[in-house]
């Protein structure tokens, strides 16, 4: 079961399927995400958008082991 964070729309608007809208992710907005929101983002992430956001996540102090493992197993 996916637990949806309160800022689900913010996450989807700023980090989900940006390549389809010809947009780039914003690192300043990324820095506002909590650990739970990072996990949710990884869960819904479309790998067609590239690995830039995933790189930000694994290098973030807010990335917990479960989030990092989800990226690993989905790769």
C-alpha cells in the first residue's frame, strides 16, 4: 500500500514525468522534500525521466535505507 504524502500534488507537478512536458527538475524544490516524500517519489518515479532526481535522492541526507534499496531493486 502506498502512503500518499500531503504534498502529493507538489511532488507530481515538480518531479513526475517531466520529460513528457519538456521540463527539468528544480533542485531548490527538491531540497524541501522530507524523507517520506522522497520514498513516495521513488515509488512513483518514471525512469524515462532519467537518473538526475534519483542521484539527488541517494545523495540526500534524508534518503533512508528503504528508499535507497527501492532504487537499487528497480534499477
